[in-house]
């Protein structure tokens, strides 16, 4: 029976990737056993203490949970959160460290208090280092595939898509062998990457788009000419999709079987894909509109209006008279009305006349003055010097 008990403990011990740290104090050798455990999705602390941590007695586990709940909201525990249990040579609990996945530089330490049978608590904040790093990618399929191999690459891809969303449509304008470089700050603790700092510079060189750059300056992003990247209109009302039909004066309608004008752009995307307002404005229509199906019309400044048709449903707050912000979700891609499949019909009017959205060249929201342009130019020279030091040569 004793052998079986020892064998179970030994297996559990191995499953937790136990590591022993030997410390020499006053010429005597003391053994401390450190057990590190990362939570999996859906795991509870009770289950971990009872079944996954060797040497943890039921009473120790009970007192620890009670004290832990007084300091940490157990409902906020996530997969990847880490516990480090330290036991003495008699396999009695000495301390527990709790480190959240999202803030690895903060350690919540619980020190066993043998007199009170409870714990003493202290919060330790490690210093993290900030360094600059450079990534160069060449697109093969799409933006996200290009950045996926890098640690935090999906975050960078999202950031780039958002940053350039006013000047590049990543659904339709990306081509194979387009090049991107990103200079960014990275935060690390004891050499381990924990998060990104500021994204300092992005250069996109595309076959279709040409060169587009973004410089982090005074808390916003500008191109090298001193124009803010923010425009009054986004380049696309969808986060992803493809154009199936463009603005045409003569187009054969697939359902009506007649030739008539197509005063908009059709974006094919999966049903349920969120649809964004491309600019700030006021909703002037929201509901069913004949062949358009579920439709939203938004009035913008300077006599612009945008329309969004064939929606599956509207966002709950989308009603006539509601003010909306650029990039706010107004509905979801569907196939209502005269439609052969899930897509968004998107159209733009200026002074009551339909115009081709793809030809629209909206002006920047901010243009820097001469003094600020000089400061921006000086900053760009420093950025390029950093990039050269990291052995990257700018594409010609």
C-alpha cells in the first residue's frame, strides 16, 4: 500500500514538471521542491490543488484557497496563468507565487504563516526591459499568414491592418511578394518576451499600393510627408472579404437577368462578418428596403452618404437618428433581398449622385505644420539609422 501511494505521488510529481532547487545554507544542505503549474482552459483552482499538485494536503489546500480568494478574483483566472508552489525538505508548503499570463512582470506571493495557519501576502513588480526589434516579412498569401510565425505576430498583423485601414484595403490590394518592415518596442522580463511597446515605424511596399509608411509621432501615426494616416473614410467597410462586383454603368443582374447599372461594390464574405461604418455620421435609414434586403444608410459630412445592403441583421443600437463613429459595427453580412449568396452591397453618394468608392481619395484628418514636419523628418532619420544598424536595407 505504501509503495502504491509513493508511486501515485511520483507520477503526479512528474506530470507537473517538478524541479528541485538545492540551496546551501550555513554549510548544511536544504532541499526545496518547486512545482510549477499552468492552468488549462476551464480548470479550477480546487481541482489543481487536489489532483495536480503533489505533497499538497487537503488542509493546506483549503486554507490557501480561502486566503487566495480574498486577494484574487478566481473567476478571472485564465488558461496560461501560472502557479509556483515551493515545499520544504519535509514536503510542507512554504509559499505560493501566482503570475497572470497577461502581466508576467507582477508576482502575487503568498508566504505560509505557520502560527496563524494562514498566509502573508505581498505583490512584487519585476522590472522589465524595453528594447527595439525589427521584423521583415514578404507576403505569400495574406497579411496574417506572413506574421504568424513570429511571437505576437497576429497582434502585429492586426495592428498593421488597423493602422493602414484608411489607406490600404487589405482585402483587395495585397499582392504576393509585397514587403513589410516593422520597427517596434518589445518588453521582456529576464529575457522572456512579455508584450509590445510602441510600434515605432511601419513600411509597406506593395505592387498595387506602392510605398506606404507610418511613423509614430506625438501619439499618432503620420506618413513621411507629414499627413496623418487617419482619413475621413476607411478603405473598406469589412475586416476581410473580396470584391465580386465593382461599380459599373452596365452590369448583367444575376437574378433579374437584365442589364442595368451597378452603383456600388459587392464584397463577398462569410455570413455574420461584421460591417463597419466607414466614417462618422448619422443613421438616416435602418430596415428592410426592397431588393437591398436589410439596409442601412448613413449621412456624413460634406453631403456624403453611404449605404450597406443585404445584411443578415443590424447591430442592436442601429436605429434612425443614431450617431455612429467610424469603424463602429452597424450590422453583419447576410444574403437578404435580391441576393445569390452572402455578401455586402456597399454604395456611396456625393450630393445625391452615386460615385465609385474605389476612386475616392479622402483627405487626411491632420496635416502637420512646417516645424512639426521638420521634427518628423528628424525622427525618421533616427528610425532609419536604427533599421540600418539592425542590418536591414530599405527596398528601392
